[in-house]
């Protein structure tokens, strides 16, 4: 990499690349940087607007997609976090009245978690804002550019999947 003076706060993953690096590496670093920047914006917006975290939003989003509820183990798998993390979030969200836990008949150790009506209203409000934030972040691209980028990233996803990367989460 070439040495360059960059103000500390503007450093990101992409600044690690130089013109002499392979184009694929520079592209990866740009994708990674963009992903991190979008995620940081979403995290900050959730914190400012709803006093919540991305982890809590993602947890509620999984339950919103499964109105019948999910077992704790399935939630842990879908969120790609430990059972302990899910247990802690479940306790917090249940105490706030956003989710409810129910025992599974025939399995004393298992619980199913689902959104309460209050939790559904809270998530719906967050999801609507979340969508607006994402739309705003991508507003610099024309519709056909977004479609083309989506298609290209789909091809990249297929290629990466064919390299046997393990779990393939959407």
C-alpha cells in the first residue's frame, strides 16, 4: 500500500487500498466500507429515534416474520448469536411488554417467543422509519442503477456461495 496522509476520522476500510492492489480487493473494500457506513447510520438512527439498538430491531424483525412465534433456539440461529444473548434480549423485551414467552407443550426446557400487540406496533413504527432511512441512503443512485447493482451483487453472492462459505444467510 502506498503511504498517504489521511485525517484520522476519514479512515475507513477502503483507504487501506492503493491503485496497485488488485481491482477485486479494492472492490471488496469499497463494498465493506459502504456496508459499514449504512449499518452505522442505521444504528445511530435507531438509537436517536427509538432509543433502541440494531440487535433489538433485528430480534423484533425475526419475530415479525413469524407471527406464530419462534423457539429461543431458532431465534438464536436466525440472529447468529449465542443462546445467552437471546435469553438476555428476551428478558428485556418481555419486561417492556414487547414480547411474550410461552412454554412448549411436551418440552419443559423450550419456550416460544412472539410479539405482543405492543411489540408489533413498536416494530411497525421502527420498520417504517428504517425503510425510509435506507431509501434515503440509496437516493444518490437512479432506479436503474439500483437494479443493476442489485443484479450484480446477486451474481457475486452466487459466486461466493459456490466457493462453499458455510452458512448462507439472507
